[in-house]
């Protein structure tokens, strides 16, 4: 997979402050099943080329939509 602005490193750097550590961010990225993505993880979404949707999801959380 080629690097884009929606690659794993960018998503991880975006979520790391939410979790307080790189390790917790990585665990979320690899293991958390996201209901709105048919129970896929952020990692699976990136692998499928759907990183922009992950970033949109995170932005929605930041704005309080999923709070």
C-alpha cells in the first residue's frame, strides 16, 4: 500500500493524544471494532484504502457527534 495523508502513521499520530500513549493508540488502531464501519478496525479501513473515512469519523467525535 502506498503512503497517503490517510496512512497508518497519520491516523496514529492523530489519535495518540486521545489515548495518552503510542501503545494505547496502536491497540485502538489494531483492535477496536468500529460499529459504523461494519465492525472493522481502523487498521482494516486503512488497508482497504478508506483512511479518509477514519479521519472523518475522528473529526465527528471531536465535534461531539458521537459523544
